[in-house]
């Protein structure tokens, strides 16, 4: 029997389907124009709708749009680059190459004044009710989690989920997640004696909406804990942003602290993007937060815990767009000489949204909870043909290969 390591993958920050059966499919790769470098985590969306996705780590994307009169325009936006528009003229357009050019900062007038980064962050948090939705919404989202033992994938789970999000004036505990369909692939090899499972899955990913649940990262009561430094001006979604670095001045007794970069719109003072990592000064405290339980005799050593959270502007409001968390740790057994390195990644992208859901909240009996494990339940929602008309995060080449290999291995073991 496999030994199982349970991780409570969370920060200490104390739709029914909306798509029609017939779709327009566009796929391709996004690169930087001048050096041909692929660009990861590029926003891909249809203006005037709530439909979107994001490029994978290889810069690849696939977006499926409900059938309508052509042409349709798709926009591509990324940090530091000018937004690119692409016109869809056929029902299916595959292997498209989208080239983004670095954004140019143009100021209408030069005003020389001191920049107080802590005041900018404080103003951004004061403007949350102005910049983020005060209406409930039902989102359709794609969620994926996977674990690697060294470079080998040992399990992969993915699902299309409904996310009911309450207004940003309410607490996160009223948000609900419901799994629509999903699938998993698990390594059948006996040698993979340690299986890694994440509790909460898409629920925990949704809770990383740090603008809504600032906790010890962005909470007003914790601002004195951090040193803020102005880094640069950057372009994001064709808008000028402050890039502000933050790092902890010290450690907190009972809570984790973080370091990273905030991207704050210069005009609206909305937070559009935040990249951050857990401070690993006190690894024992980090372990106590993320590790739910482990087999006897196993030594667990966290190495890094990194996050990316982005928001997309729609009209005059910002909405949660993408969340990614990556945990690296090592494990060894007592009396064993060498440790084994593991990587666990979870990511959630919002692919559609209904502003005024006619059926209200997701019933509690249908909701996924923080104590559930997606890989244990996702097979209950399996449908081979379900994925054809839904937006997902395109798998990277290595992940696609791993899925095929695990499928073959599982077929042989049956």
C-alpha cells in the first residue's frame, strides 16, 4: 500500500456550463517579437465577453469561443508588453503565432515628485471596494494540480469547476466551488511508495484571492511588518503600473510573512498582479502550516513556496483571473542516506463569468470543501467527451507526455 503525504496547500492569510456545444477554436503560441522567446501566463480573452484563458509555460494556448457571427477578435496581454489584437476569420485556426512587442511608457507630462511606495500600497487597499466587483458572480474555471518526484510526474488531476464568488465587501468563507467534470492520472509503479495529495484543491486556489483576503500579506494591521520599495514603472494591459517590491522587516510569531512584487495601476490604484514567495526563515513554522499529516518516520523539508495571482480588468472593475502556486520540498526516511525532491503545482484560471447568476449560490451539498482531496473524487466526474468545448490551460509538452505515459501504464496495470 502506498504511503500518502497530505499537504494543506494554503497561505496563512487568516456554472453550469456557459459555453455552447459548437465553438470556434483558435490555438497557437505567443512569443516576444524581437527574440522569439515564448511567453508564459499571457492573458488570452475575447473583448466584450467574459471568456478567456492563459498560455502555459511553453507559451501555448487554445481558446474556444461559442459559435457566433465572424469575425471575432481575441486580445493578448502580458506584463511589460503592448496588448495585441488578433482577428478570427475562420471556424478553426490552429498553430497561430502571436508576436508581442515590449510596451513603451509614454507620459503626457513630466511631474517630478517623490514616490512613497507604502502609501501607494495603502491607497490600493483603500480602493478595493471601488476597483473590484461589489456584485456576486458565477465563474467557470479550469483547475489543475500535479506532483512530480524529481522530474517524473506521479499524479495529475484536472477539472472544470464552477466558482461562486461573493462581492469583495464580503468574507471569503461565503464563496463556493463545485466540480463539474474532471479526470486524474496516477503513477501505478510500486516504486512510487510516497503519494502526495493536496487538500482543498480548487477551494484553496480560490482563497488565494489576496485582494479579498489580505491577511498577513496585505492587511492594514500588517503593513508595518514589510519594507516597501519602488522598483519601476511597467506596462500591463496597456496601462502604466507601479512595480513595488516588498520584503519582511522581521518574522511574526504565529503567521507567515512574504516577499515579492505588487503591480498597481497608476491611475486607478488597483492591484493587477502580485508575485510573491513565502519567507522560509522559520521552516518549522512553514511546515506546520502546509503539512496536514505524513507517514511515521518521514522527514519533510520545505524548500520554496511561490505564488502568482493576476486580475483582469473588465469595464471599470477588476476580477480574479489566474492563480498559480508551486511548492518544492524534499522527503527522506530516517536511516536513509539520500532525500527525494518533490514539486507540487496547482493553478486555477477563470474562463467565463456570469455577473448575475439566476440560481444564486452553489448549494452546500454540491460544493467542494477544504478537507476534500480532488484526486480522490475527480474520477466521479469523468466524461471523456466533456473537454471538447471547454476552455482549459493547454498542457505543456512535458505534462502532455506524462499524461500519455501514465494512461498507458494504467491501462497495462488493469
